[in-house]
């Protein structure tokens, strides 16, 4: 275990993911479902994860600069409307850009309130979350004559990765290696291949871009001048100001950037996930993005894993009409909780271990004594998962030291 | 040759206060120039102006003969001015290197920091001035002396040849002060000009070439350090001799008020931060705790007041075991508390004074009862505290943040002492307040002692500790390592115990 | 004193003026005449029946605002009022149907059930915060979704009355006996006014809401618990050193907040007689807005609840006269909130500076005569 912890993060996280898939495979082999590792499941997971991840990554920029951003949900909603409008009026790519601009507007408002006027970050965020849906309803009503829906939007489309998932290069067909492996029926190997193929075939450009944002963000935040100054704004702004850094400017840039990313997430929802603007379709993804941010310990790779985890449950729920996959998830929960319990025991965290044990047992009893689960349970599973993740991990994490604190020039 | 710094007629007003009033200051190149004055004399404001953190309302500044205006620290840095702040300006979670290069990062075209180059440059600067530090340590892991060294290197890295050191000795023990002074002499030898802010007169006399005294925001005098005595300086600073804390006749009785046995407190990772503490305070006794900050004094206070969980041992108040009681029950049982940081733990800054007076005693007469707040009683009591403890305020409805530090502290001391406690915990009771308030606080504590109050005094001001205490215990790494009598101990001796340079093997303290 | 009041009123008035300007611009841009729209709204609101509607709408908004404000006063952000009231609402409705009691007992039992349920549900977030360090903003939002998307839907199906034919509209609970329904208070109003027409009924919960407002005021200003609550909000560290147990305080405040939230649904329950298939939603978030606009002050929140209710009710008249889109009222609510929040940020800074200056000046006039003595 400790050997694993010494691995670099880019090796460690994929390893965790493989372990996760292994558990899914084991559970699936003793269940009545095949959905846990299907290609479509992975595709849905990614589709649901992208907006959560983008919101979470937006949160990362904002919170690394010390500004709590509960307004991500509102910025996501602005991105949904502006993205749809831009896509309808000016085409798919313009839609994404306009969606980002819409989100940036929300970010700007949040920055003005919190950075310039010292408004409590949560209060400002709540205000933006109330203003954004009102604004989009109004605009939708004026523009499309319906406060809640738009006409169909255009999507920028998707792309298959050549060789791995049978994409084309300059019009030439390439083999679909993962398809071949997926069809082999080799236990575990074909499951991994299917899930991977789901990520690489028919995947939206924004999704690829989102995944690329992990190394890009890591580089920006930890290797560049901008990133260092961003972090000082969140860790110790007074020290930064004493070194002549314009803290206010960095906070503004970070918060606006968080709006841009959340806006892109929103545009993705309306142009790709739903294919139109629909009020309420944000479905709390901005908030879940924040949960992914916390789960990921304010690091890009962690945020992605968190978003994929939540996206997986959402995606599974969508396709699980008979409740068998959600039923199998009870066993996955049990195993995960046992794992958490064991980890807690190894760290001498008895309370955590007992709690995990109790919850794991309950989950196991439910699994044994039933064949399917009611639909309301699958509906709330993503939210329960968010809570569980926070219950076990919230205390282990370290947020930026000056997160949520007001800063004024000349303070010391 | 023009002076390194020349300030003429600097005036800075804050709402209702003139912090600097027509200040003139000339610092020659290559000298160590001390600025002294008591708390609130305007030293820090003056330095902030000089470093571009605040703008002056009137007056001119010249650096190396050129008249300058600073809009931000960047302008000051560009002119070769660097500042080592009293409260370290270091981010704990960043590395030493990141902290140092911040604001002057060597970057490639794409904005990527060239960490290798920065490291080489840092090594060069450090070697030049004979300072050592590991650039890749997290600042979090450094000790106070090391942090200060990082601060100095940070300033040098930016190419400063005029250094402002704002009360650099406040956080150091005497031995560390020596090391700092050695560094300062080396810097001077290497051609640097140093502005040194302090109010410990012996230190000022030891290190400086020239001295400027500020009082009530005005320059009172500038002189060469040549035949000047501490007495002269004190007189210039406050208009009379500096008050010194003294307790006079012993009033220690035989009744034990606080008795602590084998107290152990652990941190989140189950490491002991307080281990096997045994001590007792009798009525009429002031027990002083000496120690470098962060060696368990805070945890000791938290354990007694009830905000830290005790993992072993017992705490008794007047013979009753209070180890398991809540904070509220302990306060009701008669523990008065003057916290180390009055803004953090002592006051509700946005609430009126009369509500602040009730804080900590809201369940007891005259402030209130189990269920209700007695507004009339509270206001009457607050008015009384205002009179008795000389809290200077127009009325008791102003918010606490509107008062000066000294008056805030007098309010806190007042509310704690008027509740007739059997034990007073006083953590750094005179930190950051002016001489007048300081003397008043000392007098109040002395009077309470004479009336039989048991006091636990924690202070970084060793003169205060020696002057007020009946007994002094020294804390190091969560343990009591020495017991000394204030009658025959010097700050230097205390410093040796505090750093572990000297030990007491006879087990008196245990 | 007048200066003080002007200070307090300046920010919301400025925010409201700004709101009028921005929303007028928005209307002009989309080709509506703001003056027509606003005069329609005001004309409509001057009718007695509309005023009853406004009060009926303001009542749950006010309760929701007080619920949120209890948390806000100690910097505890209960964003989950929505889920808490729906949960309290459905449980109370079900308990109400199962009981046959005289009104004097039946009604209080239902109200108290709603409060306890809402309180316990909210307390979960408090317990998670103090035992597991889970941020209450996220946890209350998640609990919201769990309540709304899961539990309520499941219970609506389970408890629907047995009928020949199940349709979507039968979802919910069975009707409560009349003894469980709070009567309207038209009689009280009609002492002063003409008869309320068009079947308008002024909700009896208005009196409960006023009672809650008074209780909230007394709690904060007269009760030791309220002092502890405010102290925790102003400075949690000082409060703790002053004997306030932070963990108990957090759980207690969340419970209290949820308990008041539980009352919100009782307005609709008195009207519908059951938990319906599509209960009124969004009151929780609107209440947060009302609390922020009213600065968590019992009187300020009453004003802002009335303002929000006026805007909500005006949507109806705009829809029928077509002078402007009814969605403009939502915009106005959003803008007035954001503008007020910023305006409060500004006034707080000005106020702090002013007070420091005034205090220093008052002292200087005294101290020039008495030199500091040592």
C-alpha cells in the first residue's frame, strides 16, 4: 500500500481506476447485469462527467485564488443559455465560445462582489445562483417565446480515435483494436477494453479537450508564474501583496476563468447532452463539480476522477430501467466501503472504520435480500455518493489556506 | 554623497488619527539606523509608506538622492528597498524557493518558471551573504529563525540594498537575536543599508549606528549612537522613564487554586504536543510560563480553558476536578481568560462594547442567566468597567473595532477581573498596546494578585515575565523543562532554557 | 438616530432604484414599455384581492427567510430549506390524515410534526459538519436533491389515496379532515376593509409567520441562546472561548432553521388539505434571497418578503395584459438581490470607517486636555 502511495500521481490514479474496474468486473460476474462495463456506460459516464469536471476545474481556479465559488451552478446555467443561443444563431463552435462568455459574465459579477466589495463569497454565489436562472428564463422567453426551452441546437460533433477505436485518418479507415479486444470475452481485459472504447469512440470534442485540461491546468497552476501568483492569492494574499503582486487582478482573472470553464460546461449540456436549452437541465452539476473539487483535493487529476465517479453513477442510472445495474451497485458500494474501512483501520481511524463497516453491512444486506432496487434509489444514488465521499474524505483534505477570506489592498 | 533615504515632512492620517505627523528621517548609506518608539508611535505606518504599501498624505521621499513616489511595493523594490515584516510574509504551503522568487520569477516566453535558474540564483545570493537554506523545503516545516532567514534572503534576492527590518527580534530568543545581529553586521559589511525598528532599547544600543525616535507620530530626535543611554531613549520615547513591571511584596498564600497533574494533550496525528505537565498555582500567586512560541503554551491554555481535548492527566480548580467540564462550566467555575490574540479569541469586533463585555459571562449575573440576557444589567456593568478600567470610549454602544488596541485590552481585562475569577489566564496581556495601557494592565493584574487571584501568565516579553511572576516555568517542546525564580534569573538565562541550550537536571520542574 | 436609519435604508433603496433602471432597459431592449408594465403592476396591487394574494405569498417567503436567516446569523449556510420544507410538509400531511382530533389539538400536532421533521432533516447536515467536517453548503444541497428527487417522490406514490383509478394527480397524501386545516383570517381583515371577493382567502399562517418573526427577534435580542448564536456568527473562536460549545450550537441552529422551514409548507397544506402531486416549489431558494435582501433582520425580511411577493403576484397581471413578459419579475428579484448584497458590502465598509473616525474624534476632544499619564 505504501509502495503505491509513493508512485507519481499520473501512475497512481490510473492504478486506482483499474482497481475500480476490477471491482466492477467481479461484481458483474455474479450479477444479472452487463451494464456495469458496457461501452455505452462509459460513453454516458463521460458525457455526464464533462460538465461536472469543467465546473469543478473552474472551482479549482477560483478557489486556488482564495475565492469560494458556489456560484458555479449559476455560471453553468448562463453557459447553457448563451451556448444554446450562440449555437442556434451562429453555429456550433460559436455556441461554445458564446457559452464561455456567458459564464465569464457570471464570473465577473462574482469577482466584482467578492473581490472589490468584500461581499461574503457564499452570499454572492447564492445571489448569482438565483439571478442566473431568472435571467435565462427571461431571455429564453424573449428570444424563443418559451421561458424553459429553445429550438434544437447544433453540436460541434464527435471524433473516433484512430486505431484504438476505429477512427479515420485522412479518410482512411483504421482498425478498431479495442473493439476486437472487447469481443474476446477475456475476463476483465474485455471489460477494460469496452470501457476505454466508450471514452474514445463517438466522443465529443469538448470531452477530449476537457481531459487535456488536466495536464494543462497542472502545468499552469504549478509551473508558471501565473500559477504561482494565483496560489499565493489563495494561500497568503498579504504576503503576495508585500512582494508587489497585484492580488486583486489575479483573483479577478481566476474567478472569471472559473466562469469561462463553467460556461463551457453549460454550453456542453445544452448543445451536446440535451441538444437544446432546457431550464433545470443543469441538475445541480455546478454543485456536484464543487464536490468533485473537494474530493480531488483541489488538484486537476483528482477533480477528473471525482467527476468520472459521479458521472458513472448518473450515466448508469440513466440506462438502468429495470434497476438491475443499480442493484449490482449495492455490492460495489459494499466492497468500496469495506475498502474504505480497511484503509481507515490501517490509519488507526476507528470511527471511520466502524462507520464504513455499518454502512457496508447495510448495503450488503440490502443486496442479498433483493433482486432490484426501486427507481427512487437510483435517482438519489449520485447525491448519496457525493455525501458519502465527503463524509469519509472531507477531513483528510487541505484547502487553500486563505480560502474564503476577504482581502483588501493595504491590509496587513 | 546623497543619503540612502531621505524623508521630509511625511504626514499620514487615518480616520480620526494622525499616524505620522511631519516626520523627517535621513538614513546614510551603509549604516544601521534604528527607529524606536512605543506601540502606536507610527513606526509601522512610516515603514509601510517607505515600502509603498500605503501612500503618504503629505511629504516627499528621496532614495539615493532622487525624489520618488511609490504606488506599490514594486516601486520600492525597483529602487532597491526590501522589507522584512514583523509577521512573516511566507505562505506555509509553498516551498522556500517559491516564496523567495515570488514577484521576480525568472520565466521563459510561455510564462513557465525556470526553477533551475531560480535555484542557482538563490544559491548565489545566499552564498554571497553567508546564509544557508534548503530551497525545496516547505515553509511549513521551518522554525522561526529559519523563516526569518528566508525573509531576509527573499529581500536580497530581489536585489535590495536598503533593508527595512520591522521588529525582527520580537519573535526571537536572546541567542537567536545574537545570530541575527551577526547577519546584520555581515550585510552591512557587504554594503547594505539597514533600517531597524525596535523598542527594546538595549538591542537598539547594541546594533545601531544612528537612532531616530518617534513619539505620537512625530520625529522627536535623531542622533548618532554615541554615548546615548537607555534612559535618554526612554525619556524621548514616552516623555518619562519607561515603566517596568514589578510585583513588590509576595502575596502567595497556601491555598492551591489551580492544580494540574500529568497533563498530556495530543494533536490530530496523536503526537503529544503537551506531555506530563505538573504545575500548581496558589491564590495570590502569578505563575509565569516562558517559552519560544509554539512550544505548547497555547495548548496548555486551551486545555485549562477547555477548548482542547485532554488525553491524560487531571486539571483541578480549587480542589474540584474540572478535566471533563465544558468551557462554559469552567468559566462559570471561575476561570477568567485574557487570550493571546484579542481579535481572534477575545472580541466580537462588529458588536457593541456592552455585548463584548458579556462575552464569556453571558450566563451569569449581572449579564444574564441560563435562558436570558439581562440587557440593563449588562449595560450597567459595562459602564462600570469603562470607568473602573479607564476604557477610553465615547460610549458603550460603539463597536469594538473602533477602539484602540490598548482600550480593547482594558475592556477584556476589565470584564475578566470584575467577574471575580479564582484563576486568571493571561496570555501576552500587553502585546501590541501602548505604554500607558501596558502600565494600567500591569497594575490591574498586581491588584488582583494582592486580592488573592491566582494567575497563569504567558508572555514572550521576558522582562514582563520576570517582573510580574512569583515563579517561572520554562516550556520546551510540550514539556516543562525548568523552574526558576524571577529574583535571580536574567532574560539570557531564560533564553538558554527556552532553546534547550541549558538544562536543569535536578528535576525541580517535574 | 435618523442618520442611522438613513444609513440602513440607503443600500436597499439604491439597489431597488438600480433594479428599476436595469429592468426598464431590459424591457426597452425587447420592445416593451416599462412604464406601462410597472403601472399595470402597481394598479393591480392596489386591489384588496391582490393584496390578499401578496400576503398569502409573502407568508411562506417570510418563514423561509427566517429559516435561512437563523443559519446565516451564525455563518451557517443552510441552502437546503427547500428539501426541509417539502419533507416536513409531506410527513405532517400524512400524520394529519391518520389522526381524527378536535381542531385545537389536530392543527398544532400537524404544525409541530412539520417542524420536528424539517428540523431533524436539517440537523443531519449539522451533524455531518461537526462530526465529519462536511461543508454544510454542499451537504444541504445534496440532501435537497435526495429529498426532492427521491424521498418525496417515493412517499407521494406510497401514500396516495386508494382510488379506482390512479392518475398523476392523485399522487400525494389523502385529504386531511377539516379539523386539521388552519382556517383563513378573512374575518380579521374585513373588520377594517370591505369584503374580500372572488373567493380570496387570507391564510391563517400569516399570524403564525408574524409570531415566528417576533420569536426570532426576541431570540436574538433577549435570549442567551440568541446571544450565543450571534456571537458564533461574528467570531466563532471568541464565542468558543466565551463558553459557546460550537458543535452543539451548529446542530441546534440547523435544527431550529429546519424547524422553521417545516412551517413553510403549512401555508399550502391549509389551502389544499393534502400534500398534492405538484406542491409549490422554489420557496426555499426564494427565502434565501429574501433573507439576504432583508439582512437577516426580522423587519427587513418582512419588507423584502412583501417585495418579492408583490413581484411574484405581478407576474399574473403581466401575463394577462401582455405589456411585458412576466419573466421580468424574476429578473427584478435577481438583480435587486445581487445589487443589495453588493450595496451592503459597501455600506459595511463605510460604516466601519465612519465609526472608527467618530470614536477617535470623540476621544481626541477629551484627551487633548489630559496628557497620557504613566
